[in-house]
């Protein structure tokens, strides 16, 4: 009987010793990230039958299990991936917001200063210092555009580096998961769970999820976990695959992700990433950064083009037509990397693009592809909103017009693109980066109008000349014009007739607020002309005394020249350059606030999910301390049982003697 009691005591001591060891292990790892609390599983030893009944044989240590909930772990993993994605995008957007500052440091302020300098020049068209101030303000505008573009380039390079580092980290972590899979599978035959290895594996999977959302599939038979990103395998059993960041085949300035498999690496689309910092980085790179660059380029192209056109309509101090004041980056066409190439690796098909109207250019890239169902036809998509844009070559000269008008034409080279080939069209993306002032001579500023208007000395009406501006239409700058008004009608309109110095004549009707357009200029009047009143328009003889074109250029500050909507009667809508900059700042600001809100919500969700896991699997030191005392007392009690058994055994030995 003492032998049975001794066996029971030994079993009890071993069970309590196991409990103490496990409790100590829990306490030691209480602050280890990803550690799951462990418990000893005990079972009652099967009793032994005697004639007097079943006598117990003590306790058995069955297993050491980790307290773990797979569902809660998966929820926390998904929450961490989402929070990481939102945080990565917010961090990048915060940097983007700094590119477009308000106030005196902003682009809008610089463009306003330029137009103010034009007003000063209009007050003193022959003043060299006023002309030099215009050139200085022009340099400031160009420099701020290029600075903003360079900052965007820096952000893009940073995103590429972050994506490359994240891809390398995923590859390394995936290899570690595969190694753990192999070790865990090798221990499967012991029919005991390697708890610490399982925790390590879960921790590695959670780290991968911070970079890219993963789907897990458990192989219960082997004890391994298979990982997938976007439906493509990352870890299968003891084998892992690499993730790489490579130049995007459509736009080499961006990075694309590739996941290697048995049949070669395949691209991971942005839509396939369900979370992780890579998802946030790709969204910023492919959407936020592209939109900001295109809005900046749209402003630069409209501003520079309109100022240059106004320059060309005026006269400089040398009494010559003004030359361009700004240069901008040209539109860009990028062939898809999968397009056909010749023996020298050059692309076979080519596409060109030309700007036709900078005021209707949209802040967007476009995708052009050959129509697979209609040979010789092409399909175009505006990538900012996914709208289809029709193309037509009405003249058969290879120049394709867009409908609705997007402000540019497309030229198809020879040989033409084949089915399956595509091109990325970037009308404005490079405009700001290539912007610079190209006029260095202050005398080259065309402040004077080619024509001067004057009312007749004998006029009896109230009409005075408000403004004479060139319209950009065909004009002969050597011709003068005589305009004679008739009797005003009951509705306030006044008929008029005009005669050019070459003998050309014509008639029209003037209405208040409407200009008279003749010979490439527009004449605006204040007041109302009387019957027989005249206005004469003659070529400017002394450019240093005229300010007409400087005033016309200063009025560009109020012209809606950015993002106009084309129509049958002309383009409408749009924004001034300063309003366009304010819209850009507002757009970026809204994105930042939205990202900040999303990040706050997802971080709160992560905290809640982590707390749920901790409540289930975490170590409570107070509880473990109490259990430590409990098992210590149990161990001491078991030792007492052994002591009693030993005493009985000694007594029996003495009796036998």
C-alpha cells in the first residue's frame, strides 16, 4: 500500500512541478510580444480495482497547451494590416501637404505677385526697374513650380525605397515562417504542440501583415500554415517565395510589386492588397501623388501658355512681337513595357501628343490602346475618373482629335500600335518640372498693344475707350480702322460700320458690355456712343508709351484659364490660377483629414482587437502569482504524501525484522 501511496505522491509532485515550471515560464514571458499564456493539462490516473473498490493512482500530466484563439488572432492580424495601411498613407500625405504651403510661401501668392508686377509695369511701361521686377516675379513663379515638382519627385523616390524595403522584409519573414513550418512539421509525430514555435510563427505572420495583408490556410495534417497575398502563394509548407519591387512596366517612375512563384514572378495589383503598409504606399503612389502632380502641371501649363500667348500679341520696346516668357515641360507618351520591340530593343510602334488648348487640359493621365475589335481604331480612357474619350481622325492625316476635347491631339506613328499594345499619355504631368523663365531681356516684355484706340474729337455721346486687347485672331498690324456709329436703337444697341485702311469694310451691332472685334483685336467701350460718333484704331507708333498689353496680361489674374470645359459655343467654367492653387491645397487637405480619420479609426480597431487577444491569451501577473502560491502549496502537500509513504514503508520494514 505504501508503494501505491508513494507513486501517487510522486505523480502529484511531478504535476505540481510541471505547473510551477509553466507558471514561471508565463511570468518570464509576460512582456514578450506575441507570447500566448500556457497551461498544463492534467488528467486523473485510472483507478485500480480491488475487492474493496477502485483505488485512485494519482494524476497524469497530459499536455502543455497554449491559451490561443485562432479567430481572435485572425481578427487582430486583419486589423493590424488595415491600421498599417492607413498609417503609411497618412504619413505620405502629410509630406505631400507640405509641398503646397499657404500664404506667402505658396504658389498662388507668387502668381499674384507676378500679375501685380504687370500692373506696375502698366503704370510705367518704359520703366526698366518695373520691367526687371516682372522678370524677377516670373523667375519666382517658375522656381516655385519646379521646387514643388522636385518635392513630388523626392516623395516618389521615398515611396519606391519604402516599397523595396518592405518587399525585402516580407521575403525574409516568409523564409522564417517556412523554416518554422519545417521545424513544427518535424515535431508533429511527438503528438505534442511546440507552443513557443507556434507563437513565433504567429508573430512572424503578424509582422508580414504589417507590410501586406495575408490570407492563412492551415494544413492540420502537417501542422503547417500556408500564406497567400492577393491569391498568390507566399509560403507553402517549408517553401517560401520572394516579393520584389520593380519599375512599373507602364511608368518606370513608379514601383510595382512582383511575387515569385513556380512559373515565374507575377505582378501584384494594388486591388489585390488587402492591407499593410504596401497597400497604403501603392495607393499614395498610384493615386494621390499622380493627382497632385497632374493638378500642379495643369496650373503650370495653363499659366505659362496664357502668359506666352499674351506676350506674343503685344509689342516689346524694340517694337517687335513679344517672345515667350516661360517654358514648360512637354507632354509625355510612355509605351507599355510589354509592347513589341525590334532587334535593338526599341519599341516598334510610336505615339505622339501635341497640346492644342491649355485652358481645357484636364488634371489626368490617359491610357491609349488599339481597339482589338476594330483595326485602325483606338480606345482612350481618362484615368482620373475612368471616363472613355472618343478619338477621331477626320482628315485622315494621322492626327486624332479627342471628343470631348481634352486640349490635345494624338499622332499615331508608323507602324501603328497592334492589338494588345497600350500607351500612357501624360499631357501635364511634366509641365511644372520643366518650367523656367526663358526671357532675360527686360526690353523684351511686350507691354504695348500693337494698336491704340481714340474717340473722335467731335463725338457727342458718352462713349470712351475702356480697353483694347488682342484676341489672338489673324490681324494685319499695319492697318488702321475707322469705326462710325449709327443711331441707338430702343433696346440700347447701336449699329456701327467699320473701314480698314486697305479698303475692307463691315458692319456690326454694339451692346453694352460686348467688345467690338475687328482685325484680331477686341475694343471695349464705356458709356454709349451717339449717332455719328467715331472711334479710330491705329498701329502703335511708340511702344514705350503704350501699356495696353501689360494691362491685358495683368487681367489674366481674373481669367478662368485652368480646367475649362469645352463646348459647341466655346469653353466654359474653369478656375483662375490662384483659385486652382487653392483648390489643390483644399484637395490635399481633405485627403489628409480623411486619411487621419481613417487611421484613427483603424488604430482604435487594432487596439480593441489586440486587447481581445490579450484578454484571452495574455499573461496576468497577479493571476500567475496566485497560481504560483497555489502550486507551491500543492508541491509541498505532495512532498508530505511522499514523506508519509516513506514513514509507512520504514515501519513495515521494521515490523518485518
